[in-house]
C-alpha cells in the first residue's frame, strides 16, 4: 500500500513539475512575440480603486491615463517615472532604477522573473518572485491564453499595489510621442 502511494505521489509530482515548466515556456513564447500592449486597468492601492488605459511598449516604456479628477498621467521612459496631475499643472519625477517596474516593463527582466519565480495555479497562473532586496513581485497570467493579466507589488512607500489589466490590443501601431517625458520647469 505504501509503495503504491509513493509511486502515485512521485508520478503526480513529476507530471506537475513538467506541466509548470511547459506553462512557463508557453508564457515566455507568448511574451517574446509581443512588442506592445494596450490595455484597460484597475489599480487598487491600499483599498483605493483607480481605473484608466495604458500602453506598455517593451522595453521600459509605459503611458497611463487615469480616469480621475486630477487628470493623472503616468509615463515611464527608460529610467524615469513621471506622474502628471494635468488639472493642477503639477509634475513629479522619480528614478525607476531600483523599482520593481524594471522587472515588469523590461522584457528581458520579465522573462528572467518568469523563469526564476515560484509557480502556483489558481483561477490564473501566479508567479511569485522575491528579489535580492526581499521585495516580492507577483505576476498573473491567464491560464488558457497565457496573456499577462496583472501584478501585485509593494512600492517604496510600502503601499500594496494590485494592478489588473484587460488587454485591448497587442502589437498595434503606437505613436512614440506618448512616451515623451515633460521637461522640468
């Protein structure tokens, strides 16, 4: 009886490990062919919900327009994160060199994160990565299409950010001007 249980457990474990590796490879294969993604988002930060639309252009470019009273816009272009409050004509600049955004918005870093993360399958594929600085990033993928559906991370102010996306377009024509960083006054 014990031997049958052990054999069953061993075969099930091997099958599960192979399935996880295969799914990671399918996610990687999917991402390799993606140059940009246009998506709607829902961001929840410490129970505050915000929505809007973004364009992610690999590598390290993101432009998001929030549907809020501040007319907030976020731009990431290489090494800088800019938060604009267009309604009040305010602009804030932040470096992203040590930010978890480097792991998500840079394709090589994202592929490395996928390969070196812990795998969990729930209603979606959940890949958890803990970096050298002990910061945790969780990336979510749809389990049937292997499309990116969001991430969870903790920002520099210790806010938990849950970012869910609904992809509208993949590899569409993008005007590069949307990633221009406004000049510092």
